[in-house]
C-alpha cells in the first residue's frame, strides 16, 4: 500500500514538473531577444544574428510524406528467386517527394537553362539518350525523334536519363529554386513546377524553358536572400533512398486506424486489394497502373482499351496513392539513390536505411572481371515497374539494378527532400 502511494506521488510530481518550467521557453520560431545561456542580446553589434523564422518553405512539386515504422521487403512471392529484399522492420523519418514523375517539359526547362547559363559540354552531357526507343525489330522510330520534344508528350515522364544525369538534375533544381527564392520569386502558385495541366499536356501559357511557378510558400524577404540560417531556402532536392521510395509507395497510412499502433493491413501494390484492377464504382475493371498485361498486350483491345497506354502515359494518369503520389507503380521505373547489394536488408541500419558506396559488402567480392557478376559500386537500384513490365514488378518491395551511366526507355525518376527541423 505504501509502495502504491509512493508511485502515485511520484507520478503526480512528474506531471507537475512536466506542466511547469516549459511555459514561455524559447522555440525555433520564437527564440527570444537574448540567448538563454549567455544572456547576450541577439541582432546587436556583439550578439549573433538570428533571423525571423516561420517554417521551411515547401519546395515546388513536393508533397509531404509522414514517416513512421513499417516493414520493408517483398510482399510478392519471390519468383525471381533472388532473396534480395527480405522483410525487416524499419523507421523512416518524414520527408517530401515529387507528386509525379519528372516530365519531358521539366527536362527541357533544365536543358534551356544549361544552354543559357552553362557550358556546351554540360548541356550535351545532360541530353537524354533518345535512341533508347530504337529497336531493331520494332518501328519505334517516331519516338526517337518526337518523344522528348513534341508538345503532346510534354507531361509524359522523361526517359533515356541515366542515374548520373538524374542526380545532376536534382542539384540544378535545388540551385534554381533557391535562386528564385532569393529573388523573392515564387508567388506561392499551387503546384509550382509540377502544376497540373489538362491531359493533352497543353500548358496554354508556359513553353519549354519558359517561366513557371517556383517556390510555393517562399519566405524570402529581400533582406539577405535565401539561406539556411534565414530559414527561407529549401534543402537539397535529391533522389529518394530506396527505403523512402518503398515506404512512400506502400502508402499504408491509408489503411491505418487513428490510435492503433498495430499495422494490421498490408498491400501487394500501392493500392488496396490484391489485384491490379479497380474493384469499385464507374471505373470498375479498369487497371490502376500502366504495365504490360501479358505477352504482346500493352493496352488492351481497340474500342475497349484498358490502361490505354502502349508506351508511357501522362504523369497524372491513374489514381494517386494515399500519400497523393501518382504512378508509384507502372508507367516508368524510377531511379533511387542506393547502390545495389543483394544483402542490403541485412547490412543497413533500421532507422532511415540507405546503402552507400564503399560501406561493407565490398565490390571486390563480386567477380565482374570474370563476367560472373554485374555488381559493383556503380550500379544503382531502380523500382516501381514500367509500361513494359509485368505486374510482378509493380509491388513496392521488388528491386532491380542497372549501371549508373546506363539509360532505358523504361526508367525515369522523381525527386525527394528531407523534412528539416521538425518531427511532425
């Protein structure tokens, strides 16, 4: 009895301590006029400069992905017998991700500014390989010429881009968005660079390389421009890690009950159900992604086309998943940051897992010189399935790899960004 009373008093004291002492404490948005450790006033000749801060601006094109605990790994039967993505529990920090794949018009804008601001060498290095469409036994010649530049394909995903080119695009995009923020640009136009257009892809106002909204929620105030210390610059755009990509594709937030910490529902694909067709409403029976239905069947029968896309499709086609992300299955595979290793599920951390170059599982262990392996420090993971893949590859847990300087007509990408300074 005495012990029970002691516990009650201890709990009451803990609550009392928790409820006092923090009221009026300095915060990131309200640090106070002076340092809470030295008493020296901020923003004086002697004191440190502390800029006004509200919150980090949301980068154009991005949507918020709330992080948490999940089980990564293949949810499909391992028909390839690779055993390279076994199930394991991890935690992913909240982050941002492009709501749609980077499209041809965005890459053309990139080329426009490279030609304007950079060397001819950098411009040529950024050109996609349009010959990825060429096939000896297929008449794909029109795609070689028209896919990238013809206006009708503006909002189709860019392809023929290797991992190195995609990584360079992320760096350029970061610099360009922050440059625009420093100028006080942005205007907060909804959707920014990725503002939705009609399905025909006609912008009506912006041409390739023309002005587009950039910087939803920009906080640049013209008093020092965009910087990390001012809190009005965006962190780096980058390729998502494999774990981030897989977590975002799962979108299990849509199956989670509020207040229930058990994850009782799993998904084979980025949507509910165990099938690739829509089971509900007026679109019942329609496919939920752009993929290859079977040998020789890319779209269905004339007069009753199903996924309707012989090749790639509009980046906003098909319903988004529960995070609001489009085409996280099908359309094009997507590059992620990670170097490929078959044992990544064993070697990486369980908080924000990521496979870097030169860390464990040395490339020397793989016989590339003897042509017994294709694995080295220059092969990268891609995920998601494409217009040319069967349904097996639509499952978020499946993974493949390709040399970072290689490109195909089935691989594109989207960007991601950390969620800095908050655990919301």
